[in-house]
């Protein structure tokens, strides 16, 4: 029986005996697979988390070697090879990080305060120290996943503190929160509880000093104002009463996804990777994935198609925004995108605050118990995306021509680089989109090759085929047919240029 401890220095035990897995790469593979216990993890996801941009040339043979070496340490049946993926056989309750998330999830679902306290205390006791303290594991874990697990732990602590506040255990809560805010200076939800505990215990002057302290920290380190909830707690302190709550209209779940594409083709590897990321998501933190690649490569089409496949898993709603980040004259600032999101969540326009930070705070408040599926299209930077992130439990898919590395460092985003379609997929795309006979695959293959596997370029060609009056449309003679025209390098470069700029609305869905 395997037991894996990630909440502190890495611990691996087999049948009660400590196991030392050598080397950061092998340790990282154990972590990646353990966090998806008994579920296959696509090779692409493992590779991205192990190497990021420093991908080796021979990924699959390298991972096969890692799997063989791990079987020597963990047991021959511990690592299972699946089509395009690997799986670790381990009881999820024997992986402390998964046990932590499970206990918190149970606590949220129970209506009994006594049971909830017991579950939360069990969850908090699993925490030994910062995840993988002292480890030299892959950057993905030490910078991104560790932050996510810390957030799950702190969410459990905060929920238990909320029970303490209901029971008026103010003094012990204040002592604990003073220590926690010292270690997690930028976690504003801890400061909100500290201010509330001080206010409820009659220590208003101390609460005001604490608010000034966190206001200075946020301004100095983030260049922003405190979150909306903190400002509301500050208002309660100044007024000596509860601030009026935000009133929303009766719930209408937003359904903002653009229409799916009738001729969506291929991308089975990427779709499996996205499914795996969603299956491994924690209900305590937002799960973020970035689809990156050049214009016209198919990022938006993939995001929308996958979102439609999983939308039923987000009954609270789906949001979509095109930030138009690569349009010099028409990009959408975060403040405007947040206004649209808040209106979609039925917040009256006159109750939407001004300023990006205030709107972002209100958005997080309204989504705290409302997991959403959010697609953010055409982002240029992590700074543009960060204010648009909802609260825990939501899934966010971001498309960008840039790598958005800071979104991974700060928020644990998983990056999926999008490649051109294969030759077979490109021909299938043209066959379907242009409504052609599969028997014409040879001619379609020549056109597909000129388009370099870019879906947007393929869509332009498919549209040209549909409106072509030349018979046969693929004539090879100099004076007739589409093929000689598309072969002209200047026209091909024009198509590729369209794929890079993607300026027309009609092309957005195929990019």
C-alpha cells in the first residue's frame, strides 16, 4: 500500500516503510501522478509540468524510462501505462493533498456545525509544512502547485475560523489570525476575518490600524487598493454598523459561450489534456489553463469546443470575453470586462463600483460559492487576466499568443502550447468545411500543405472552394482552378498573414 505526503517535505511510504525516490525528475513524476490518483495523466501534461519551455527532443522514451525506474521503487503495478498517458495506482485518501481537499469538500457539504468542525480540524492537521519544503522538484510544483495546496489549506483554516467567530471565540481567533497574516501577508481573506474579529470584540482602534497595515501592503506590493470585502469591513468599522449588501436580481445563469464550430477537427490530444486538468481540479481554488500559440493556430476554436463539451459540469454558468488584446485600437480593458461579467451575474449597473480592483473584488465575492466556466480570449498579459479570475471552484481557459508565464507563477496556470493540425487533420478539415468528396483528398492535401496546418488559413481556403465557380475547382492548368492560385506564394503568404492578424470577426471562431 502506497502513502504519499506532499504537505511538507516529500514522504513516500510503501507498506509502512519509507521509500526514497532519487532525483527531482522522478520525484516530480510521483507528485504529478499522485495528484491525479487512479486517473490517467496525458503525456503532454506531464511533459509541460516537468520541463515547461525546456522540452527535450525525445519526450516519450524519457517518460518510459522514468516509469520503469519508478516501478522499481513503488512496485511493478504502481505505475500503469495507458494510451497517451500514465496512471498511479494509489488510494486517494493515502495522498495527503487529496485527503485535505476531500475533507474540506465534505465539510462544505454537511449542514451540521459539529461535523463540519471535526472534518476541518482533520484537514488542518494534515498540514506539516509548506508543500515539498526543501525539495528541488520541478518549477511547476514548487511555484504553482504549492501555492494551490496552500490555498486549499488556508481555506480550511478560514472555514474553521468562521465557526469560531459564530461561537464568539474572538480572543483565540485574533491570536491565530495575527500569526497567519504575518505569514500570508497578501491573503486578504485572512485580514477580513481579523478585522471582523477585532470589531466584534470591541477592539475598533486595533482593527483600523490593521486595515491601514494591509492597505499599505497591497498598495506597495501590488499597486492596487484592498479588495472590495476589506473595504466593506472598513466601512463597518467607521460606521459602527453593517454595510448594506449588494442586491442582485433573481439568479439567471449566464450562458455566454459563442456557438461551437460545426467542422471542428482533430485536437484529440489537447482535448484529453484539458479533460485531465479539469478532472484534477480542486474545488477550493480556481483552475486555470492557458492555450498559447501564434494567431490562426486554433486556440479559440479549441477553447470554445472544449467548453461546450464540459459546460454541463458548470450549471452556475459560463462566461466569455474577447479581450481583443492584439487589436491596437479596440482592446478591452479589465475594468470593462468586469462590468460585463457583473452585469451577466445580474448586478444592477448602479451598484457596480468604479475601478478595476473594486469590480474584481465584487466579482470574486459573487463567485465564491458559484463555480463558473470562464473563457478569456486574446489576452496579452497576466496583468490583463488576473482581475478577471473568479473565486474558488471555477475553471478558466485563457487563449494568448504570449506564454503568460507570470499567470503560471502567481496563479498556478497550466500552459498547453497549441501546434498546427497534422496533415490528415488538415485534409479532414477541408473535406468537412468545404463540403468536398473524400475522393478529392489528393488535391485537398496539396492545399492543406500550403496552409501549414493553420485552421484559420484552412478556413479561408475552404470558403474559397465553396464559392469557386471553376470546374474542376482544383484544376492544375495555369489559367483555371483554385490550386494554381493558392500555390502562388504571394497569396499563400496573404492567407498566413490573415492567420497571424485574425482581424475579422468571421475568422475569430476558427483561430
